[in-house]
C-alpha cells in the first residue's frame, strides 16, 4: 500500500565537535567532554547546564568602604575546621578616596595556621609594603585571625571615605 504526500524529517541538532582552549583543542569522545584540572590547590571546574565554570581555589577577594578612621575587613577567609595546616598569604590591598583623589595601596605577606579543630592563629612576622599619598598616611592594612577566620583588615583615615579592594592568593600545606 502506498502513502501519498511528503515525508519531512526534523533537522539533527547542531553539536560542537571541537572545543578550542587557550592551549590546544578538545574533541568529545562518545558525546562526552571532560573538563578537569590536574591541581588540587589552584584551579577548580564545575558544570551546570551548558556552562562550565573555571575558578581559582586558592584565591581571596573582597571589596568594602571605610568612612573615617575605622577598621573593616573587606575580605575574610575561613580556614579548614577539620584538617590542620599552614596558609602562606600573598595579598594586594588597594584603597582610593575618590573625593580627594588619594591612594593607599599595600602588599601583605604573612602566614596563618589552623589545628583542624577550628583554632586558628597568625604566625608572627607578617610583612607590609606601603604605597600612600601623604593624605592617606594614617591608613593601614593587616592580616588578623579571629577564631578560625582570617580577616584582611584595612583602617581608614578621619574625614575620608575610602573604597577598598583586596585580592590575594594562598599556598596551603597540610
């Protein structure tokens, strides 16, 4: 028995067959593409839907504002409460008073430790490099530990509103 008319098929979906990276090209095998890292203390990957997110594991970042000569913590980091270890920090702090076009910037290098039971401490000897306009000489930055949380503190200047950004990395050994 014959059928009269036209047979119409839906087009096949277009699926990428290669993925160009910063270095190299990946080709899916059996419809799968693995995005993994070889590092446990650096880059992390996660996937959801059609998005792959690549992020830094060992990074701290934060922003905040001080109004007057007050201390704040634009960035914080909670150390492991289950595994003891040493964290070595390399932190850049930049402050800007947009009203007066003044700058206070710092590099901080220091170390903290935790016993893995929620008890953290600052290791003595942190280093601070200061880069300040004269009107910002009273400002400062420091690493502090409260409980098991590392605070990246900044102190503002009386009669100044300062916008702060903290960016840094740590090296962890257990």
